[in-house]
């Protein structure tokens, strides 16, 4: 495909560095909970600006572990319905009850009126998701709301490595936060995730939970009902090398986003999502809204077959409350703003090695394809 939706890139130099480090851990036998995982934790915490970071085996685990520590069993956790299913899974597997909140079409994050209306005496906390790498400008209001009701604020920052609002980085607004290192993300460890926090309790208990609830790595004394949520050293090596390129990856994606901003200006039928003043996005996704008259599936087919351009996956195509798992608990029309934005947006290609000319071609193809559908 001339312009694929996404592409994972490791330079030749990175591959050589990764290979040498993996050979080292293979020779020493320290294949988990070793020095590379610790380096990734230390460097990531320093970059985000938190006291602690704890690497785990997936982004989902980095949500579930804090939910266990918050002890959400039998309690409600407010979750935006426009998110990946894993956000709700993290709550469910910890024994909590996700209660879905509508979303703001201007930010793709939680709708403040819906959030306020959903808080009850059963509410344990709020999860905010930074969709597409965009931090909602309402974070201060959400923080105040959580303080007022004495409930936790957790950030699912799976998309938002390095994003910020008014100088505050994603992952530092809440009591704790999670990031994903899945292959589709800006940086990847192959599989993996990380918890960030300033809380001594969250840090200490996260380390217990990720290693079968063991008090120490070397003794079979179990203080918690944990699980095998460890990140292996080979995964940590891959993630550490990719993470060290994060600033340049963000700079590249912002450059490409500016190309899209320029070339889509005035194109009928498509409206790029605009960032609030003070918002800095990593542009995990470049999101644009489509006119209601445009058939998105047909548009994507034309883009792929006629112009050889693959539009990236939506964020998200189907809100979580309409997933089959929740059938009977929610119905279409319950959260109308999220349902509308999920049905009427696209995400343009963005990836490492993409050139300005590639972005210009993708934008021109979108303009021409819209005229055909």
C-alpha cells in the first residue's frame, strides 16, 4: 500500500542495540524483573514527571492493577464510553462496575454534564481517557469534581505518551495513570504497559500485584492476590530503546499534523479536530469529523482501492456501551454524543518514516474521494 494506516519502525541501529542487549540477558539468564525494566521505569517516570513508574505486561494490566489497589469491588467507576474495551475490562476484572459517561465531540473526552450527573454514593472513581493523544481542557474541573466527592481520578493515557495541557503532562493529573506499549502505539515494547504515580502505596502495591502478590522476588511469601503481570526483560529492552526516541517521534507527528491542517483547509465535508489553546498532542491519531451525508465505509473503500491509502482505525467505531457484552444494560440512544462522534469521524495515516509528500497525497486523496461518495 502506498500510504498504509500505520507502520512500526525500528532503525537498523536500534535493532542492533536491541539484539545486543537481548543477547546479554540471554547469557545472564535475568529474563524478567531485571535492570532493563528498572531503567525503563526510571527514565519513563523522569520524562512524565512522576515519582514512580512500574512496568507490567500490558496496557490492560496497567489499568487493572490500580483498580485492585483502589478496591473497586462492588463499586461503580465512571468510564467514558468512547474508549477501547480494555478500559472497562480493567474495572470489571478488579470486581468493579463500569458506568459509562457520554463524550464531548470537541475533545473526544468525557462530557462534563454527563460526568456530573452520573456521580452517586456508589461511585468509587473516575477514569479519563486521553483519546488520540488529546488531553481535555476540562482536566482542572474533573480534578475538582473528584476532590469534592472524595473519589479517585485515574488517567488511561494509553494514547498520550508526551501529550500535555498547559505544561502538565498526561499521566500527572490523576492519582495514578496507565500507558500502553502495544505495537500500534507511538512507542512499543511489543507487549507491555506502565503505571505512573506519586503515591508510595500505589507504587509498592503495584509491584506486589504484578508478581503474584509476592512480598519479594526471591521469597514465596504472598501478601496479595496478584497475578503474573510482569514485563520480561526482552520486552523492556525493546520498549526502552523505542522510548528514547519519543521526543523526536512526537515532533515528526506534529509536523505531519501541520501538513494535514494546511492541506485540508477549505476541503468540504471534513473538519479536522482542533486542539484547545494550551494543548500539546503527540498526535497518536489525526482525527477529523465527516459530514453526516458521507458514508464512512464507502469512503475508506474508495481511499484504499482507488488511491492506495489506508485510513487508520477509528477511536472508536463503536462506543463501549453498545458492545455485545453490555447488551441489555444499555441501548442505542443512551449516550448520543459519543454515538454520533464514533459514527462520523476518521483518522488519517500517521507513522514514522512518513514524509510531508505522503501526507499531502493522503489529504488530496481524501478530498477527491469525498467528491466520489
